[in-house]
């Protein structure tokens, strides 16, 4: 399911923002994007998210900015400055230079003056800040997914009810179709074998063959399994926790029974109903992909 969560906060040194975005995916795919400062918290952030999320592609973006700029560090090689000073002093006394060393002269010498920024350390206080914000963003993310889940549950219930209605119509017509098929077969065989002579066809043998053909076309077992799968689907959909993969498997089983029904049915009306059921199964399958 899709979802979105965001949280922001700061301490004396860092301002942190956590953004979670999720889209549908068959499995769990966590993508973490952290600044270098927060890399030390990547493992525990991944553990937090994976502990509650089970399906979907989830992008977690962590932005970190300094609350105050880092102070520069200035290092001066005193020994080298003194050596330069003495060398310049000698040159001035010899009349080779008109003046001594200045600060500008020293600043142009990287061997003498080194300026660098202090390292930005990610400490325990920063770690706790990030964890707290990630928890807030995750709660918001889950809340958004729960709202979508309620809407999705209504859609699934609607498709399930339509499939159950199709199964009920087929069950009510099944015995009628079986009787019509038996009579049709009997009449057709009698017409084909009318020229066999005085004896004709043995009535008991005719009844056996007709019963065998009707039994091969009977869809009672398929309808029983279809009804059982639909009931199982409804019970699983009402369970808490991660149920998406189980519903996906049940949807495949429902479609398998519907395909078998379509292959065995000889009644045109029942064939049309199985086509309607296949469309409903496809719609059910598409929605199930969004369930965690």
C-alpha cells in the first residue's frame, strides 16, 4: 500500500528531518538515503522499519543540517615560522630585503598555515533524536496505510461478494443442467442408434453411458472448492497483521477453480458466468497486490 510519513526535530547541534514514502511492491524493499553524518544510525533505522513493514517499496530520506556552522581550526607551524623569521632577518641585515615577514606572507604558505573545519561528530544524543523522529514518521506512515487499508478492505469485500453470488447462481443451476444434459444425451443416442434393428440399444447400458458423461461434466466438486476458498479468503482478510501473501495465494487458487469450471461447463449460461468470475478474479488479484 502507499503511504507517507514525515517528522522534524533538532538539538543543540543538528536539525533532522525524516521522510518516508511507500508504494506497492510484492516484497519489502527498503531504500535508505542518509547524509554522511547519520551513517552510524543506518543499521538501527533499517531494523526499526523492517520490524513493522512487510511489503512495499519504502524510501526513507534523512536530511541533517547543522544548527550552527562548524568552527574552523587554524594550525600554524611555529618552528617553521621562527626559522623563516631568522632567515628573513638575516636577509634584511644584508640589505637584500626591505622588510620582514607579514601575516599575509605566512597565509600564502600552506606549509606554515593550515585551515580546516572541525569534524562533525554524530553522538548518542543525535542518535536518539533520529530514532525518535523515525518512530514519529513511521507512526504517521502506518496511519496513512491503515486508512488506505480500510478502503481496500471494502473493495475486496465487494469483489468477494460478487464472486460468491456467481458461485451461488452456478450451484442453483447445476442440477438442472445435469438433468438437461442427461436427457439430451439420451435423445441424441437414440436418434443415432435408431437403425440398429429390433433390439435397439440396451436401456441399462444407455443409462450408464449417459450417467458417465454427465458425471464428467458435473462441477459440484469445483463449486465446493471455490466456495471453500472464498470463505477462507474472507476469514484471512479479517485477520490482523501481514496477510497479503496469503491472500495472493488464495486468489490464485480461486482463479484455478474458475478456470476448471469454465473448461467443464457445457451450459452456455454457466460459461458466461465463469467469464464474469474471471474478470472479478483479476480485479481481486490487482487489489490483493496492495495488501501488506
